[in-house]
C-alpha cells in the first residue's frame, strides 16, 4: 500500500511538471514580418501551396498587464480589397504575462486562382485584472503576405 502511494505521488509530480512549462523561455526563430503596437508584438511568415495559405508566427505581450483569452484572426484580401479567406487562432493556456511569447499557426484554404495581396490581422483579448466584466481590447492592421 505504501509503495502504491509513493508511486502515485511520483507520477503526479512528474505529470504536473510537464504541464507547467514556461512559454516565455521558448526558443523562437526570427520571422521576416512583424508589427508592434503598445500592447503586442506580432511576428509572422506566410507560406502558400496549392489551395491554401499558412501563417506561422508568434504573439508577444509587451504590456504590464496579464492578457486573458487572446485570439488572432488573419483575413486574406485580393487586389481589390475583397475578402478571399479567413482563419482564427485561439491561444491556450489563455493568460499571458509580460514578455511572454506564444506561437500560432493559421491555415486558410483558398479557391483555385485566388491570390492574396494583403493580410488584415485582428487581435483581441481582455485584461485578466478586469475579469469577464472588463471591456474587450482589440487592434487591427494590414500587411503584405
């Protein structure tokens, strides 16, 4: 009985240790594109293949607040500004501290012949200190793929 308790405790400690990784210390490679505002730094790289566009990148908290429930949406626009595709990434765990970096990947399917000329990024989050009653914070910017 005592052996089982020790084994169960050791298993719990090992599993809990794996779940508590620090994302801010993750090794991130440099991306060719970035946009910085007072609250977040978005860095990304766009790759395309037959029928889809993939946007790989990172989101970094630059504010002193804890950000809660962050999400990022990428909208692909053609030469006329018409929306040709859209994708959203929800971050988990859902709270970011100062200088914390988290990776994201957004895959957006395209119809044959559609070529994106611009990407509109929109990110949203709440301040953890305000809770769910707090106002939704967001920003949007456009860039080339």
